């Protein structure tokens, strides 16, 4: 091989490396644009801004469903929160909400299932210490590592910032979608 051939091969190798690097940067840039609207199991529709405090509540809510920890989800509600389940009386207070989720998560565990939940927010308004979201939730059920179905519904929540600077749900109302 002569020097010119080696130089040409080296030049091709450098160009291929640059093309791969450029492609990687384009993919990373595209992924960051897409993920700016999605935070974990939370999707914010166009025009809905992120809010660190409230978005954290959704992240912990999703984690509680994955781990089936009712105390984790109950602690995302204020002490005197109102939980509005369809076709039920209003559930008042964190203790009653804990009982509700304890029963629900126990049933899921007893049937050998697992689940995840995701949220899609269509409307959000937040002021100093209070805000609301309107959206759709989707619960995905799994058994033996395989998807066995899902359930979808609409919801509205009112979140408040407490004296401890943590955001929690004050009101949570939902109903199933057909």
C-alpha cells in the first residue's frame, strides 16, 4: 500500500467517525426536544408548562403504583383532602384515602398482578400556593411480566403547597373513559 492509499483510507475513517458523531448529536437533540414534554410517566400537552412541585407528585404517584405502596400514594394528599371516586361517597382525609389505596393495592397483589400508571395533562393553572390539572390517566396491568390490559379515565386535581413547601393533592376527582 502506498502513502496516498493510506491517507485516503484514514480520511474515509475520519469522515465516518464524524458522521457517526453528528448522527448521535442529532438523535440526542431530537430526544431532548421530545422529552421536554414528557417527564417519567407524565406527558404535558402543548401549552402546558412544567411545575417541579406538582410534577414531583405525579412521579411519586407513578412510583407508588409500580411498588404497590399505599402509604406512599396517601402521603401525596393533604390531611383533609377530598378523594372523589365515581359512584362513591366523597372520601375525606389522608387516613381514609390510605385505606382506599391499601384495599386496591392489596387486591392487585393478591391476584399476582403488577401495574403502572401514566398521566397526560391537557390543562394546568398554577398560582402561588394552589393549582389545578385536567387530564387523562392510564393504568396498565401486568401478570407474569406480560401486559394483560389497561384502564383509562379522566381526572381533575387541585394541588396546594403546604407549610412544609411540599405540593399535595387537596382534591382528586376521576371517572373512567369508555
